[in-house]
C-alpha cells in the first residue's frame, strides 16, 4: 500500500507503489538493484524510497559492512 497520498514535489495525488529494477551510480560503477519497491509519481516522475528501500540500496552499492544510523 502506498504511504504517500500526495507527491511532495508536484502535489499530484497519483502516487503509485512499484517494484522494478533501480539503477544507481556509485563513482564510476553502475549498480542495478533487481526488484526495488518504491513509490513513483507518474506526473513528475519523482521517486520516493522508504527505509527498507534505502537499506537495499546501501547493501547493493556499498556491501553489508556499511554502518547505518
């Protein structure tokens, strides 16, 4: 279920929760996270990540040894 009811960037009420690959750049290296769940605004294309998604991004990009706050 979507946790956002309105896009913080454009105000749209069309936020969608999706699970699809996410590509990130870490220095010169490109990393693809295969099934990352996040919320996307179909109007402005802004993407929003919850804590679970951020932990997955850190793990894929920096490994499990990275310290988290």
